[in-house]
C-alpha cells in the first residue's frame, strides 16, 4: 500500500471520529460538565484543547480535499459531487468508504448521451447512443480478452480494483431486455453476447465476492477460463462482420 493510501485511510478514521465527537461527544460534555465551556474558551482559546481541535480539523479538511480531488480525477461523472460540496466533511467518509473500501465502479465517463429535445436531432442522438452502447459492451469483452490491458489498467489507475471492475462494468453496460440495447446489435450479435453473459455469470458463482487483486486473479482458473471465453467471443463477433473490436 502506498504512503498516500495509508494516510487517507488514517484521515478517514479521524474524519469519522471527529464527526461523532462534534455532533455527539461535545454536546454531552457541555451538558454534563458545568465548567466545560469555560475550559474550552480559557486563555482566549490558546489552550491544549483548542490546539488539538485545530489539528483534527485540519486533518478532516485534508480528507475532504482528497475526496474532491479523487472524484474529479477518477469519478468525475458521479453524482457524489453534490453531497461532497454541500455536506463536505460530513459526507467525505461516506464517499471514501464507497469508492476506496467497497470499491464501487467509478464513473469515469457518461454511459448514455443526453438526449436532445429537438426532433431533428433525435436520429443523431440515437446513432450516438448506439455507437456508445456497442463500444462499451465490446470494450468490456476486449478488457477480459487481454491480460496486458488489465494489468495496464491497474497500473494507470492504482486505486481501481480491476478484478471487480471486470464484472461490474459488464453489469453497467449489458441490458439485454432493453429495446434500445437490442437495436444496437444484430440478432446474431445478441446471441453471442448472451453466451458471454452466461459464462460470466458462471464465473461470478465461482469467484469470491471481493476478488483478489488483478495480478493474483489472472493466475486463477476462473480468470483463465473467462479470458479464453472472451477471446472466443471476440473472434465470433469478428466473423459476423463487427469491425469495432
């Protein structure tokens, strides 16, 4: 674990402790200790208590800034920007827990283009959505089919859990029951994609809920079988005339 990662995990814990103290501990202290407020304000605030609070507040502020930086760098299309700005240090540990500890998929790009209201632009928007849908779906298969791409992905985005992303991205982009999704592919392509989806679901059943890091995961039999399947699927899609892979 890198030094910055260790620091942010520590600031995450301090952030939670500070929130509990400010909203629960401090009111209890003021209500139960009659001269608590006098001690807090003693010597015009130049006392050990206020100095400690200043240090803690600085750490909490740093943790919030880190979350803001992380969002704009790796998760810029996430709606978490709004609670991070409005609730700042209160929401920061919640965001950190979701993206760094639970490792939910990061929103690095928009999955579906915004539809125009103007009628004459509807066909263009539909075409763009179709291209984006195909690129997203084929991109996941490409990623599964290439060990190098997976390792490069982990190298380029160290905070990502690539092993989990391999599964999560497919769930994000594969919607076989959607009419818009069906229009983006031919009947044969849909059958091939369903074959890949079936194999991936079988792999999910054999894989831990929190899979190991990608450099370990690629050595497992589950990854090896799924990698071979992705290459097979990619070749099948090529044979039916897809030139985008």
